[in-house]
């Protein structure tokens, strides 16, 4: 008997939330059939109700319970990339409560690539709705220790290895023959195209709608560390970065789309956020490094280098752009 697993099962059954390890980031999970548990996710995370949750399942068979329309494209992509960092957004079934989808008629589904998570979902026998286990707008957790500190030890978390991918899943909506990429992640557009073309599936890409309700999670800011992060392009020195930040800080808004922008009015300790050159390792390290560096600084900067380009860097740079309080060129 695994006592941690038993404890997690019991808490979930009692409509509590549990920290869930996955290969992308750690999640804050509740059973989809426990409305009070689902409400608890939004409360603990301080998350607005308009942002829908992803339902984590153990298999294609379980995914099909939660979706009314399972297309050939869905089957091919799920068979190829699950377990893994791809969330498929499909028309939802009646088993998915509206609180999970924020009233949308579609639901995000994925099979995480982590044995502890899969054991838990199998033992529950139902899907687990889980957003990333961070307070809304803050840096996502990639280690169980991050979840403990984010919620001051108030959330029981299943322990597992650090998340190997390190950034959130690619979110892909399938609308008949149209594909909509809602969020970039480790599974690239090219991988998706290649797989579907290999099976002679006819499809076309459609841009996500700018309407808030149709494409939540596309906010300008997110993933913010505890001290301000400055995005730097070009040859600015450390002194210039510090001076330009301090002269701009009074112009930075307090809040954008409900997310509080992190600011420091005084800068004594400026630190650089370094990432490995290999984008796979950079993604894995990103959120951990953001947390570590923030602990010993009151301002952090990240230098975007010219060689950080292509489909593997794009999701990392997108996170950093949203995490930044200010951009300097
Ligand atoms: O890797 C991940 O996806 C992690 C782990 C825990 O699985 N989860 C995660 O959840 O990042 P969260 O809540 O932080 O981000 C989910 C995002 C939403 O903000 C939204 O952009 C998108 O997924 N999403 C979910 N359901 C959707 C839907 N029905 N239509 C469009 N986008 C949806
Ligand atoms: Mg998140």
C-alpha cells in the first residue's frame, strides 16, 4: 500500500485539492465529479472563473468519455503524443461540469507523462481537472517543493521527480478540419502537421479568436516571479538596465487584465537569469531558475540572444515575455 497515494485519493474523494506531478509543470487537481473540489481549485489559486481547466485522463478511452466528438485527427494526435505535453480541446460531454470549462462548450484533455499522476488517475477512475499549481499570474511550479512554498504547505502534494519538460503543454483545439493553437509548448506546430499529413488528414490552421471568452489564457501577463523581470534586447550594460528600469517604473501600470504587475521601487541587487543553450534544458530549468534568482535579487533581467530562435525557443520566449514587467531595447 502506498500511503501517499491513499491519502491523495481520500482527499480528492472529500472534495479537497491535491498537488499533481506531471512532466510539464505540477498541477492543482480535483476530481471532475466533485463540484466543491473544483470550486476549491479556483479559491486556492485565486483564479478567475473565466479561465478554463484542463482535464487529465489516463487513456484515450477515458478522454472519449469527456468529449462528444472524437475525430480522426484527435485519434491520430492522441495516439502519437499521449502520454505527453499536448492538450486537445474538443467539444465536451455532459460529464464535464461548466465550472471546468468556464462555460465553454469545449474541454481541454490530456494524458500526463508521469507514473505517479497516472496511478492516481487510474485509482480515481475519473478525470482530474488541474491548472498549474501556482497562484494566478505567478510562476508555474516544476518541483513539489515549489507547490509547498507557493501554498505555504497547505496543499498536500504527491512527490515525484522535477518536471522534465518544464513548461505547460501545447494547447490545440480541433474544430472539424480547422486547428487552433491556443498555447505554444513542447509539441510544435510542425510535429502536429507532419503527423496529420503523414496520415493524409486534410486540415487548415485558424488563428485563435481575440475574444476573451473564446481564447482565455491569452493574457498579456502571466508566470510572474516574485521580483520584477526585465526583458532586454541589444547591448545594454547592467547599469543602463538598472537606470532605465528605475526611470520607467512609475509608468508601469499596477495591474493589467486583473494581473498585478510586480515592481521594485529600489534596486540594490540586480541578477541575470541565465538559461542553458539547449532549448530542451532551458525549458526544463526556466521556472526553477526564475524562482532561484528571484530569491537573491530585487530586479532580474533576461537577455534575449539572436540565436534563441525557432520552434523550440518560441514557447520559452513567450513565457518570458509574459513574465516580464518591462521590455528594454
Ligand atoms: O501542462 C499543462 O497544461 C499544465 C499541467 C498541470 O497539465 N496545466 C496548465 O493548466 O497549464 P493552466 O490552467 O495553467 O492552463 C490551461 C490553459 C488555459 O489558460 C487556457 O488557455 C487553455 O489551457 N484551455 C483550457 N481549456 C480550454 C478550452 N476549452 N478552450 C481554449 N483554451 C483552453
Ligand atoms: Mg498556469
